[in-house]
C-alpha cells in the first residue's frame, strides 16, 4: 500500500485560490498572472499618456487661431489665391505669396499635422494591443475562477449538495463570475487607465495656469466623494440582487426538470406567476442598487458643473485684471473639460467594483466549504476486498451531520417521511463476506439507503465504524476506495451525450470492444443497434429518448464496465413494468456474479434468492437470515411478505 501523494501540478492546472478575504483572493490571481498584468499596465500607461497628450493639440490649435488673427486674415487670402491658381484663372502660386515672416508658421503647421497623424496612429495601435491583451487576460482569469470553483464543487461531499439550492450554485458559477469578470474589465480599462489620464490632464492644467489650478482644482477633487459614500448601499443591494438572480436561475432549472409534472397538473399559470413574482423581487433589488449609483452620479454632475462655472468666472476675472492671458485660460479650461470623462469612468468602475464585492464574497463562501468526506493524513490506497465488510455499532444522524438537514421532510431514502432530526441508524452491526449477496429490506424511511450511502462512504457515521478487512474505510483514500464500488440506483442517471460515452463513464480508457462487451452482459447491445446512430446515438438529457428499462440497462452496462468488486443495487427495478423488470433482472443476474452485492429492494420477490436478508426497521437490524428461514420465523419480514402477497 502506498501513502497519499499530492496531485501533480501542470501549467494548465486550475488556480489554487486562497479564501481568507477578497484581498487574498485577488492576490492569488495576481501571482498567477503577474507578468501579464505588468505588461497590461505598461500598455495602459502608454495609451493613457497618449490620450492625455491630446491636450497639446488643443493648445496648438489655440496658437494657430491667434496666428490667424494676428495676420489679419492673410493666411485665408493666400489659400484662396492658391486655389484660383490651381483650379481657375487668376491667382498666383502659393510659393510666390509667402512672405519670409510666414515661413516658420507654415513649417509649424505642417509639423503639427504630422505630429497629430503620428499620435493618432500610435494611439490606435496601442488601443488595439491594450484591448486585445486585456480581453485575453480577463477571459483567462474568468475561466480560471470558474474551473477552480467547479473543481471545488466536484470535491464536495454529498451532504453539501443535499443542503444547497441547485439554482444558487449555478448562479454563482455563472452570474457571480460574470460580475467579477466585468469588474476585471473595468479595473484594467478605468481603475488603472483613468488615474493616469487624470494626472496628465491636471498636469497640463497646472502648466497652463498655476493660479487657476489652485483656485479650481479643489472643487474637482471632491468629485469622487459621493461615489465613495454610495459604496455601502451598492454592496448591500448588490448582494441582494445576486441572491434574487439565483432564485430566477433556480426557477428556470426546476421548469426543465419538472416540466412533466407542471404539464400533468396544469400548473403553467402558477409557474408563470411564481416566475413573475421572483422577477419583481429581482427588479426591486436591482433598482435599489441603481438608485444609489444614480444619486452618486447626480451629485457628481452637480459638483463638476459648479467647478466648471467657478473656473470660467475665475478665468474671466483674472483675464480682466491681466493676471492670466486668454490662451493659457483656454488650455486650462480644455483640460478641466477633458478631466471629467476620466472621473466619470473611474466612478463607474468604482461602483462596479463595489457591486462585484458581493459576487466575490458569494464565490468565496463556496470555496471556503471544506468537504466533510476527505482523505485523512496518512491515508492509503484501497488494496481491494479480500474477506469481509463489517458494520460495528454504527449510529448516524443527519442533524448531527448538518443542522440544516434536520427538517421534517426527510431524505434518507426515496419516499421517506422520517424526520431527519431523529437518528436514522441506531447501533447497527452486521458482517458481509466477500462474494455474498445481501438484501436490505424494510419500510420506507427505515434507513436502508443510508446504510448503502455509508458503504459507499458518501457519509461517515458519527459513532461506530464501517470496516473492510478489519480496517476502517476512512483509512483509505476516498477516490481509490470509491473506484471499488459500483452503484445502480432506482433513478438511472444518464448524460446528454452518446450511448458509448455513457457506458464508458467512469472508465474512459475502455476500448470500444470492452464497451460493447459490457452492453452485451447488460442485455443492451441489441436495442442499442436499433437506435439511429447505434452506439453513437445522443440520448438527450437524462436519457430522455430511451425507455425506463433501456436507461437502466445502460447504467448496468456502465457498472459492468467499471468492474468494481463491491456492488450496490438501490431499488434498481422498482420503477419498471413487469416486462422491463424481467429484462433488467437478467442483466442484474449477470452483473452480480463474483461480486459482493448489497441489494435494496421494495419488491421482496426480487430478493428471495439472496444469500442473506437484513430487515431494517426504525434504524435497527431487527431480523437476519435467508428467505425461507425468515418466513418460518413469522416476524417483521413475514409481515412485509404477507402485505405484498395477500392473494398467495
């Protein structure tokens, strides 16, 4: 036996996210993508500086305007004369019209146009690479988070999924991660980019007029205050919005899974009304969050307009007193006009980041969940079943496992009504030898399925132990132990893929010949060939295109291919008609050969040939023996048999 070895890491391995808080979460991403983030910020810096450099264009245009006025319109006259020389009679070549004093002006004009053209090209190129780089980085981060979350969910215990709403989990995988992706997008586009533009723009304003800068900039400095103050409300209502959205997702999922019931009971209008009510709750929560954003934006607009008005009044007063020239004032005013858009973008990004905080917290809530069934330190690979499986004084209660499961509507077996707040198993002890076929019978809610779940180690008992060959199964690595267990349940679950892939599920390395051999053992090969695509036929979600008996035989073929030494049959034929039951029973007879088999059965006629029958009642083993012996004893088994065979 080999000790537990850590999983090998590869370049494509999912991100290992630490979950202490949001900062640690972001740092986990930062460490993985640090080089790309540095490159991204460099591209953002280049683009931001070029964007801010457009202010120089405004200043140069102002110089040109002054030059036009100083020349008394001679420039326009020269252009008109040149036009007539080129396209009509009269006029003189432009070269003859130029005065020596104009040489610098025209060189300056051509140089400025060239500089603008070069700046435009560089801005376009830097924008292209910045956006392309950002989208690639953001998508990789999104995929990394989703893979890590999905990987974490696959490692959770069955108890976790029993207490979670499926719609809420799906919403965290989709809607919440999408909110985080949007925050990444705004972070790289605005939180990093806009401050650079703001600083460069304010620097241009300071260069144009330090006096106006000192007077007006404090008013612009408070533009972020209303946005910062609205953060708490956005976080609060943002979390409520995501929770309402998860309820919508759950309603859609339930419609797909329960459409037959909806149709059978004519509940379409009821479902529509329920969905409409949830939509109203979602809209109400979203409006509360948006109201906080809009209020902050309105106050920000007011402050900006007041600051601009003060800048104009101060500029006019300083120009009138001769302390500021008109040209620098125009450059300063242009800077103050341009600085608002970066502030606006930064405010939007800040609001989105506050909204995404709730999404991050909801994701971290999932990642903080520790599996209740996990490998212990020093656990070993499961060596296989050599002698026996033993229950030693096992007691189990769902309420001790998780108080949230202690609800009046029970769940320790199909159709159970036993309150989960009560212990499900009491001091259960029995021994099963290798190769033995043991049947578990009893009324609904007696604890039969719970015993099967403990054998598969979907749960661990609170007291006592489940042992294989004298070793508690908790000493084995969970994955290696579960490879030795095959389960065929009452509700056969099949995936929306081909028949071949469904049979091969759990043993992907199996060849086509092995898949077909397993299908023959399960008496499924013939009906598979009757399908339009044979083994490549896609059977729909949960195998909806097949009959109940066909679906069950495919799950039996899957168990045959897995070739596990421990087999659990949980009411495998209870939902079938007589003809399908006969076909499936033949497949089961092939499956159980040379395997240690636990059969949970409601129809006692299907387990009369079991090596041993354990009668479970109210969480205890009340009888044990062969069919004939138990009938002669006229105990609990005899009562169950008589209730099912009154005519006989």
